[in-house]
C-alpha cells in the first residue's frame, strides 16, 4: 500500500490503523522522514521523496488550488 504525504494528520491515523488491523506492507512517501517520528513497524518502508528524486521544489495541483513547497 502506498501512502503519499505520510506525515499528514489523516495519513498518520491510516498508517496506525492499517498496521494494527491488517498484514499489509506500507510504502510511505514524505518530504522529511524525521517528522514522522518513531514508527515501530517492520512492514513499513519510508521513502524521503525529495531526496530520492533529487527534487528541490514540489507543487501539488488539486481542485481547490495549488500548494507549493520548497
């Protein structure tokens, strides 16, 4: 299961619930893994998207507008 923005409030609840209630393996994408804190799960792979891709800037386009992050 892939979770984008794994540090977000909703994502944190989903991660906790999935790890508790299923045997699914997770791939968690986020900009800064330090923000996620301690995650006690052998089934979770953490990917720091900005480091892996070499991106310096991220822009999210959505129906309500856009969000820019650097």
